[in-house]
């Protein structure tokens, strides 16, 4: 791997939470197995209620996550979204709309488990679990605050 590409993939490992702790070569493998998709400002990535089979990682741009047209969160470079529906095979609980022109990596559960080395898939899935746990903790804090 060339030095400039290795540096790029190392930066992705630092910035993208689900890639934390991975080597540059492992990040490169994931990026090459996934698919990069582009969205224009205002373009919908997915709609609430749709069945989801893939997660997304923001490589550039910004994506709003909305439920019933209420902003839930904004995903920026390094953030992953859509992983709940991808991993539990249930309808999406929110919509995702590009707020800026956005470059996203998309992966489905099959790509994580089938194509990647099992140890690498476990690392990525554990990182996803950490992200989901933090979101749940934040949601619990917000619920307690409103009680």
C-alpha cells in the first residue's frame, strides 16, 4: 500500500468510530468491499419505515436523521447511521436526508460477516455495539431528564 493511501486509511481509522482500532490495511479492505454512494443536498438516503439491510458511514458531507420530520441528530464525517435496521432486519425508525452534498460508504451485514476476515468483522461489530450503547445511554439520560 502506498504511503499516501496508507495515511488516508489510517485517518479513516481515527475519524470513523466503527473503524477505531483497525489497521490501515483493514480499513482499506472494508472500503473496497463496501460501496461508495453520493447524495446531493436534500436527497433522501432512506425513508422511515423502509426495510433496511445496510448501514452508512459519512465520508464527507452531512446527513440529517429525522423521525416524523423532527430532527433527531446530524451525522458528520466519521459517523455511522442505519446500523440498527441493518443488524436487526426491521424497518428503519427514522429517515436520513443529505444536508450537504455527501459521500457515504454503505455496507450490509452480509458484507461484514461473509467477506471480511472473522476477526476484522468482530472488531467492526464491537465498535458498532459501542456506538449503539452510547446512543442508548444518551436516550436514557434524555428520558430521565423529561420525567
